[in-house]
C-alpha cells in the first residue's frame, strides 16, 4: 500500500514496487493496481475505487497434453458408437456426428449432448447490419451431414485415439468442413483437437467454436479468465484476469430485448461441478472465449422477425449450454454508431481449437 502520495490533479509520480516473490517457471503472473479514496466525500465513501489496472508480468503459457496412464482404456466399436471405458469413466462417441456425445464419470452423466460445431449467437442490437445475412446463411440450424469417425493408431502407449472428418451443413446449404482428433487416457482425460474449414472464406459470422450440454446439477461453475462481468474482443480491458464464480441466474443482464450475453474472454480453464464437488475441468493451451447459460440461443430466435422480445418470454432448458469458442464476435456500436472495427472483426477462415476435458472426482 502506498500511503499519502503527494500528487496533484494531472501530475504523475514514479513508484518503485519492491517484492521478494520468486517466480515459478511456466506460471502466469499479473500485478493488480488500485487507487481508492483515503477519506469519505460527498459522492463516495472511504475506500471507493477510483481506478484500477492490471499489468501482465509473465503471460499465460498453456500446455496441451495428457499423461499416458499405466493402463489402457477399453474401446468397443458398437453399431453407430465407439465406446471408451476406464476404471471410473465411460465416453461414447457417435459415428454419425463424428464427436463425443456422452461422458460419464462413475454413475454420473456429465456431458449428454454432442460436442458439435456452433456458429450462432442470439443477435444483439449491434448485430443488426448482419442479422439478415446470418438468417439467410442458416447459421441458427447447422447439422453434421457426413462423418467418418474411426479408431486410429496412437503413437503413445496406453492412449486411445479417434479421428473424424465431418461435414457440417447449414439449413441454407453453407458448408463447414471439420476435423476432430480425440486422445483418451485411462483416467478419462480427453484431449480434443478441432480444425474448422469453412468453404466460404471472409464472411462475417457471430462466433466459431464448439458447444455441448450438461445436466443442470453441474451448475457450480468457476473459471480462470477475464471477469467478473461480460467481456468481448472489443470490451475486455475493464475485466481483470482472475478466478471467478459464474452464477447462471445472475449471468443474464436485464436487457429489454433478450440477446447475446455472458461471454468471458481469455479463459484458461473452466470447471463445472455438482453439489458434491464432482464434474469436469476443461483447460486449454490457447485463450478461449467461454459462456454458459441455461437456455439455448436458437430456442429464442427463428429469424430477425420472429424472436423472443422480452425477458419473461425466455424459454429455459433446465440444462447447462456450454460454448467453447475459438472466437466470439466483438460487439461494436452499430445500434447507434460504427460497426465492429476491422481489427476486431470475425470472418470465416481456417480455425483451430484445442482443449482438454478431465474428470473432477471427489477424493475418498
């Protein structure tokens, strides 16, 4: 704490910060600075924060690997499914959609919907210049139309490796080719590598990433990234990097018109647990945009002329809808001003996304 600095309005001083902390290799470090009122005033109480800043001393260096275990999971090719099982987990991959569709730890099902490509968000007021084009592209409704999921040989011992090339097609016939690789060890850790290759390049889209769903009991959510409020590519400098809890009910701003919200930028990991402290942890080597909600965007929206218009009309799903995005489009100001700046714009291009899913099990 710096006490009683002599500083007039518009002036600056040099402050030396002394610390004896030794940096641990490969860890991320930030310095948080805050200026607060020394005494109460007519407009704010003592301790009120006037300004704050976070300085990165050592940037994030993520790792993307799983440890081979001493035992290899079992794998069974059954009709439309490839089932991988270990001592405490079962992962079911569906051939027809080329991805993980069910993940169970012990007796608890944690993921119960396919981990699939997602390009849609509930349009914002600022998205108006592009909403009609997104409707015409059919981004709200995209499905796998071909996949060749198969077991392939792994170069690592005791690892099961699956690979799928999948074609996703929107309701308007727009095509996105994907390649997904899954490496699974005996402890139930799943390393996911995805490549997304849109046929049409350079087109503005709302988001690009993957989505899945979890049963609602896994609603104790904690993440390491920017927070605690919403952040987007062009709206994140006010959000410091830290570990935050995410309250699904408190994560919906009271907009008059229900629209995209709840995004968190710069996420390193996210943890979704139930009341017993069990669930999953998803971590990634690169920074992701992540959001979780208890409603589906497409349930609130058919097209620009047919959408939920008021908060009380939102159709909740009693599920957790989890978005893991390589990018979520910036917000811009097009409701009353300029659109997203070019250096923040999201356009279709070859995109990759990597992360690891691992079980969180209560220790005996």
